[in-house]
C-alpha cells in the first residue's frame, strides 16, 4: 500500500471516529454537520466492502454503498416507527453493527487460510 493511500485511510478513520465521538458526547461544533454523516455513511459501507475484498472492486464498492444506504434508511425507519428517534442511538447502533461485521470479517478471513487452493487436486 502506498504512503498516500495509507495517509488517506488513516485520515478517513480519524474523521469517522471524531464524528462518532462528537455525536455520542453531544458536542456542539460546526464539524458535527460533516463528520457525523460521514461516520454514518462510511462505516457500514467499509465494513461490507471488507467482507467482499476478493471480489471485483467496482462490484464491492457498489454493494458497500448500497449496504450503507440500506442500513441507515432501515435504522431511521425503525427509530421513527417505534417513536424512539435519537441521533446518539443511531450512531451507537451503526458503530455496533460495523464492529459486528468487522468481527465476521476477521472470523471469515481466519478460516480462509484453512481452505485448500482452488484447482489443486488432493491425492
């Protein structure tokens, strides 16, 4: 991975973490309007793209963007349906869901080493 890509990855990571912290601690700052939606849109998408790493990159990005929108729309609809609208709860739910998908990715990648290579015959 090149240095520029690594710097961009870490900058995006810290921006998303800052957005979550700002929303959870209810800090009143102009950055809240940028960083919190960034967290809500990036975290589910990146989590799903991480699961699809060995697929076509364009397809993985498309599925990640769609999954991010689906997660946020379903979460908002559920919160409105149950009359439990709370930005803090929404951010916490997205964070927990992103963490859960990350654990799935780690478990999935851990089992990938145990599998045999495709096309190799066993004798």
